[in-house]
């Protein structure tokens, strides 16, 4: 599959947190221009730990040890795929 150059630094990062009733809730962030998956995770965690995000999820803590990361690729014909990292 061919992909365009400009999408090669776009990532989808999933961060879990545990709700009040102990259910896992996944928060997903699209991170652009990260050079690798580790940098994408750091950017997503910074966003998730912002005051507005913490307030939105009721101050529930993240569980970053279970992070999910996918690279977003766009096929030359326009279709998007999520590539495992």
C-alpha cells in the first residue's frame, strides 16, 4: 500500500482511564508531527493532563501503562488505515 508523505507523522493514541464504577474508558487523541510513537504518546498524555481534559473526565486518573498507538496512513487513493506500532 502506498501512502502520502504528509501523513507519516500522524498518530492515533488511546489512553485508558478507569471510571467511577471501575469500567475502562478509552480517550483517543490524534497527534500530528510527532517523530515517533513515544513522542506521540507524550503529546497525548500532555493533552489528557490539561486542566480542561481532567475536568471533562471528572479528575479520573489515566492508566498510561496500557496505551494504544496507531500510525494514521492515507492511501494514495484517499483511504485511511491505522497501522500498528
